[in-house]
C-alpha cells in the first residue's frame, strides 16, 4: 500500500503526517505557534516562517517514529505549495523537495485548499464525486462543486472577510484569545442566540456569495454599547454566521443536482455549524459528510491524503514546483466585486 508523507506550513501551524493510500492515518502531529504571535495580536509572517524551520524536522522524525516507518518506505512526499504566507509555504515545500530528492521519491505539490476539499474522503470512504463543498476557513469562504481530483468549479466566494476571519475578529472585540472560533463557540454555549439583533449580510441575495464585514462592525457596536452580556453577543454572532452560511448554501443546493453536501475547513469544526448544515442537507434530500474536527482545522493528514489522491492519478510535480501565495482551486472563476484580496 502506498505510504505518503504530508507536510503543512502555509499559516501558523506546522504539521507532518503519514497516511496510506487505503485511508489509514499512521501518525499525524500539529504544532501551533499561538504564543509566538500573541504579543503582536495576529500572525507575523516572518515569525511563522522561522518557527516552521525550527519545528518541521522534529515533527517529521516524530511521525516516522510513531508509525514505526523508515524514510525509505515512503512512496511520495506531499507538501503544501500554497496558497498561504509565502515564507512558511517555502519552508515546508523546500523540506518536501529535499526529502523527495534524497529519497529519490516523487514530490506532490499540494494546494492547501485541495487538502481541505478532499479531506472528507479520508474518513468517509463512501463519499463519491461530485459533491457540493462549503469550504470555510480563516482565509476562505467558498462554495465549490468538487467534480474529481483536481477538478473544481467555484460557485461562490466571500466579497470581504472569510467566515473564520469573522470569528477571529469578533473574538478579538470580545477580548477572547486567538483562534477566535473555538473561544466564541465555547462562550456562546452560555448565551442567548437571539438576544442581540445583528445583520445577516447578503442573505436573500440572488448569487450565493458571502459577506461578513458588516457583521463584524455590528459586533463592534454591540460591544461598545455595554448593554449585552458577552455570552449573548457571542451566541448571537454565531447564530448570524450560521444563518448566513445556511442561506447561501441552500441557494447553491437549489441550483445544483449534486447528491451530497460537504463542509470542510477550520470553521467546520464548529458544532452548531455542523448540525445546521446537516439539517439543511437532510431537508433537501442530500447526503451529508463532514470530517472529524481535528481534520477540519489545519493539519498534514489532509495534505498527505490529497497527495495520495493526486499520486494515484499520476499527478506528480517537478522539483522546481513554485511556492504560491495565491492559488485558486478554480482558475477560471471570475473575480467577484469587492473580493479583490481573496484567492
Ligand atoms: O482551516 P484553518 O485551520 O486554517 C486556514 O486554512 O485558514 O481555519 C482556521 C479558522 C480560524 O479562523 C478559526 O477561528 C476557525 O477556523 N475555527 C473555528 C472553530 N475552530 C476553528 N470557527 C468556528 N468554530 C470553531 N470551533
Ligand atoms: Zn486551512
């Protein structure tokens, strides 16, 4: 059975994993860098890149030890080649290239978004193509038709912030830590989701695009007003995001005949969001699939798995494969007005 080593370094998580072509995760490890970026209130690209340099070799050794594998047993090395913070992407991709060269094994340069997009197929062996994918992470919020490995059609994207970015900004306004998603989800459990009136940007509009910037501004005003409990603001914010995601996804489902709805990316770790999307899928007669939480947030098992799927198709890359800061899954997708800064 093919054995793939996966490496991830596109943002502030360094990760390595060993995954087999028959869907066994032999070992995976993720090291976040929260404390290194904490004093700056956000991810500092230079600090992130240096941290990847420091920890990736140890992570690779760790997953090999844990799986009881020798480097020579690896059949291909899959490394994230973008999109992301370019310094970090270069670190992981160069590590992958060095290993591929030394082991004389093929390199698979993986698009991080394809890692998220194919991740549900790692834990759900019966998930066939095509499926409608809601990809909601810190950098992206898109609806895509996943037709096959390397075959994506983007139906919608965000015109301003990504869903995870909205969670992070709202959390910061509420004085919670980074990443904001898990912190808001936890606080929201003690709050009333209908206590604070917040907008649902673009809900009801004719194209299934997303917008979250106005919601963030409304949270800012609610916090400044000192009228509501933080837990009520968190719960109301989370409910507003759920309503936006559901309305936009429902529109895309209405226009599509794909039999399955899938959600992936860090925001898919959110229980309220998972259950609301499951209800939507069931109400529209679709099958629903979502990876376990650990596979939704950034990790290298999804990169190894995307590498395994690409390798099985014969999609391997040369050692001069470029690191890319931007790399849309659907290169033909039109730029949406207001979305100038998103891939
Ligand atoms: O996929 P991911 O780990 O990294 C990117 O590729 O961006 O997504 C990270 C994002 C962050 O914005 C984080 O706040 C959000 O996913 N997130 C969540 C939850 N866990 C992580 N958002 C809502 N609820 C969660 N439980
Ligand atoms: Zn990601």
